[in-house]
C-alpha cells in the first residue's frame, strides 16, 4: 500500500510535526507560554529517528531537557524531575514548563507499520525495538532471562506501565504504541502532581505518537494535551 494512503488510513488525524508544534504554540497563547520564558522538556526514545522532534522543539522553545528512555517513557526518577523543575525560568515570578511525551512508530517504503528503513541499511528493521519486544512479551510471555550482569530495568518498567492499560493484550503495534502514549501522559502528570509543580509554574503536557514517514516530514498523532495553572485545575486543550 502506498505510504501516504496507509498514513491517512491508519492515522487520519496525524499532522506534520511542524504543524503539530504550531498548534501547540497556538493552544498555549492564552496561558502566556512565550518562547523566551518557557522551558521545554521532551520524553522520547533515544533512537536517532526521533531527533527531528528535538530539533523542531529547540527551534521554538530553545534546547529542551531530556526526560526519555525506552519507548519514550520518562526514565528519570523523582530527583531527575526535581532537576528539570529547577531549570525553569522564573524571572517573571512564575515559570512555564512545556512537556512533550511521545513514543514512535515508523513506516517502511512499502507502507508497512512498525518498521523503518534506516540510513545505509538494505532492509527495514523495527522502528522501536523496545515496543516491538514488549508486544512479543505481552503476546507470548517473557523470553529467557538475561545473562548475569545485564540490567534491563527500563524494559521491565515499560512492561509494567503497558500492562496497566485496558487489561486486554494488544494485537498489533499501533494499539500498543497508543497505549504507551497514554501511559506516558499518566506517568508525567503523576510525577508533576506529586512535586506540586503547578504551585510555582504553569505546566502543559502534550502527548502523542511520532510517526516516521519515508522521505517526508515526521507526523504526530496527538493523544493528549492539557495545562495546569496556579489554581491546580488541569484543563484539556484542543489542537
């Protein structure tokens, strides 16, 4: 199936990454998230394919704080979140923190989902090896244990969060990726609320799925957008 046809069929609400970030900025205009006074933080996979998001966020809101690990799930603990909050500009008396959390999924040149043809490779490989491995575990059970000395705590944490979903086993990669996006958003707000970040800064969280489209700009499917201000009330935003 042609790439654009598959994209529009599977993700009809996805938009180019530049359009997505423009809509984020517009949605935040009423809350005074000015570029020079906003601190951005991004949770994405370490994969080289994801870096287009970092680059475009930096163009709008300066270089962001890195939050992410496997599958895009935040990999920092409470201390790391506190470090992030301590970097938020507060010259105007109240800070503005903009947080993004996105797992990613790719398309190969034939329109196949969940795999990407990387630079100077002759065949597609899993776009997000962590989420593909997680799907296999959820369907077939865990593989043999790792050799002694290897620590896969990030993978175990990703599995734990994914299992907190609907209670059913996802049958395909898109469903699981969307479930991970929801888990990322829940985890972000859990940490930010535990630290009561809203008391000293306005906090906005935007989550979705980053989609790598061959020979075209990455796209984003938004799955969640909300902001919390000084009153402690979380308000949904429309992109």
